[in-house]
């Protein structure tokens, strides 16, 4: 092919940004079409009255994934933003005056476990050693596979690894076998609440998240999580990628099993290849005519989705006390809330929740003397969402926050903005208003996820609904994986 291949990326989320930059680096003519007014997908920002809010991801885990990506362009994260390791990593509230601060060093972590469960240090060391093995093998052997077929995993080395990775066990059994203290169990099970299944239905493989959490640490890019987006967009533009914002794709035209163009509210874009980083379900079911869809409506309805969430972004005219950057409120029953998300979907009766206060770490995100605060409640996707329901939960959160931390914020709220399922659908076409993609259950792992390849020969999918899965680091990896698949096609062209 003499001319530069023309590639259209639908969506400027992390996977789309990663794919666009790498394809342009390899000599392609890349255009990114983004429905919203800025890059980042769910990691957009909102500014009001001197406050800067990250609308989406707030946890910076797996720093090696970001560093490795930037290294592909002979860059490093420090070229774009200053990373700060949070110490303590986060706080867990189990009740009033009943808190755990999760330390940033292993020695302090051993002390914490020993205090709560004497004699547990050796089990913790064993647990983290297994988690490290899963992380290193998973990140090197598994996550960069396109997962087109189970045959990719028929490798003697991976067969041995698969046993050690505990693909068939579940997190609940794995954690409860080693630890008896309920607080420690909740600490170790908490990451899977956002992976989209109960601990009983999440493969023990995902204890690798505990290694990312407890060993690799919790970090924060000064200036906010959108600094990552700005860095990735800058790299992409340096490679020649063109970004067109406020441009919604309405249809993909296909002729002779080839996508020829994308039709948008901003004109028609002819193309040689398409990378779909918008919601997979939306592209599959709404942008393609029925003969070209990978899956049926029944298939999608049968998927187990990760949670949606109810968010509140709040500007306060006072500083808070007894609060860290990340705060988890586990004063209610973990299993009951998980059941109301995954097993019997309903608005939660006594929800666990998360409060993020980045202005504790970063004074740039709030005016002097003020606090930038947001609340998050994980909820089942597909629920009926309305303002009265949101307000009910806001009042509940404010009361619980006051009871547990001593901070009465009611009279100090300058403004608040709520965000939930209707907004996820409106802004991202998110299937059932999900926030985190597909649940990482055993039946939805690796080659059992929606395929990266489309029936349409020059259309590929990337992002949180395909491999390797939800989260910022997996999305960046997903963008890298899809590029390898397109390059295979380009070599044959």
C-alpha cells in the first residue's frame, strides 16, 4: 500500500488515544472522532468557580503500565506530570472511631495485619507473593493477547501458569482461607467490588489487584487524572494524529464486508480501517446494520455488567478534618450491597461508598480554604434513574459522612453536581448506564469477552468492553493490542 492507510478512531478514551498514537507512529493517517468536547472518555474534567474535578477515574494504580506506554515514544511520565505516592494509600471507615489507614510500606502493612490478626504476617507474605506472580505473569503473558481463541492459551508455559494463577478458584475462598479477621478480609476483597462481580464469582486470579494496591502503591498525578489524558493527546498530536471533537458517529457504512466511511453530525469520513473505542454495544448494535453485527441483542442482554455508579461532585467553602485523599466507607454489610448490585439488582438499602478529596493532596484543584470532594456509590446498571432518587442518596451520604468523620458539610456546600446512569448513557452511550464495562467473571474473561475483531474485516474494537478489561491501565493495554492486530492486516495489504 503506497498511500498512508487512513484510520478512523471512534472515541478518545484511553484505548483510543493509545491506539491512535501508535498507529500514527507506524505511518498511518489517523483521525480521532470524539462525541464530547474533550479527550479522555470517562476521564473528562469539569471546572466550576475555581474547582477542577476529574469526572471519572481517580485511582492511579499499576504505574509501570503508564511508564511502559510512554517509553514507546521515548518519553516518561515525568515529562508530563509529577507523580506523588499517597502515604497512607487510603483510609477505610468501619464505623465511628473505627478506621484503618492502609500504609504505603510493606513493613507497616505487616504491622497492621499482625495487630488485627496475630500470626497473619506469614500468610500475608504468601498471599502477596502469589499476587505478585499473577501480576507479573498476567501482565507479561496474558493481557497482551488478543484473545481471539482459546488456542492462544494452549502453551505449556501458560498451562503451568494457569494453575498458579488460580483461574478457576474464587477470591472469597482464596482470601478467607488465609485470613480470619473480617476487616482484613474486606480490605483484600475491596478491589473486586469495582471489577464487577461478588468476591465469590471473581476468579482468584484478580488478587493481582492486591499486589498493584498494596505493593506497587496508590499514586496521584499532580493536577489531576486528566493530566494523563493531556499527555497521551500531546503524544498523539506529536505523531500527527488529528482530533475532531463534538463529532458523533451515527453510522458505519459497509460495502462488500469493508467499512468504507463513518457518517457523523459533522460530515462523512472515508476510511481504510476503523478502531471502535466508543461503547462496544453501541457500535455493534446501533452503528452497524444487522448482518455486520458481532452479537445479537440477546447476547448483550445476557452479559453480566460491572457496576454503574452514582456520583456527586461537591465544592466546599471549608477544609475537612479526619479525611485522606481516598476514603472507603465499609460501615455497612459488604455482601448485602454486592448482592444488590449483582444478584438482585436494586437501589442499595445500605450502600458502601467512597469519598475522594484530591485537594488534600493537590491544592490546585480547589480555591484556597476550600475542598474538592466527590462521593461515589457503586450501583447496579440498568436501574431507573431520577433526581428524587439521587437526592435521597445524597442526603444519606451527607449524614453518614458526618456521623463517621465528624464533618458536617451541609452548610458549606457551594454547589453540587450529580452524575449517574442517565448521564453515562447520554455522554458515552454506555450499555445499561454501566461505568466499568463488563464484569470480570470467569465466563467473561480472556477469549470469553466480546471479540476485538469485527465481522467487518477492517473494523476492530478496543476499550473496556473487550480485552483485557475495565480500568485505565487495561484500557491503555487494549489500545496497544488492537494496534498489533491492525498491523498484521496492514502487512497483508
